[in-house]
C-alpha cells in the first residue's frame, strides 16, 4: 500500500506535468498562429497587388483616368484607383480582429 507522501508526490508530479504541457502548448500554438497570420497578411497583399496589375482592369483604368482628368479640370480631387474601383484592401483592418493570439488558460 502506498504511503500518503507517495500518493501526494504522484499527484503533485502529474499536476506539474499538466501545467508544463499546457504552457508549452500555449507557446507553440501562439507561435504557429503568429506565423499563419504573417502568411495570411503576405497572401492578402500579394492578391491585392495581382488585382491591381490585372489586364482586365484596363477598361476601368481608362474610365478612371477620364473621370480623374474631368475632376481635376474642375479643381476637385479623385480617390486613388484602388479605392475608386473598390479594390482597397486594408490589411491592418483585416488583421486587427486576429491580433489577439494568446490562448485563454480555460481553453486548455
């Protein structure tokens, strides 16, 4: 039969093991989530750049240039092409909702 000290020691070791495993998991998950977020941001920027360079937007660029020159003749400014065409991608706004990567202790 086990002594009380032996039972307590086993329980203590198991509790500490669980704590360490959770801490390591939290760190590994945060690291993984951060790198996934970085990849996502790069992908969004690359997609936005590819959209801007798309040859199918040539017609929209011609219309934009005509609108811009007319507005300039009237002394009015025009939004940048991406904003005017609805192609603006605010990476920071997209990422803002994802910036909290810390895992809640209760989630483990």
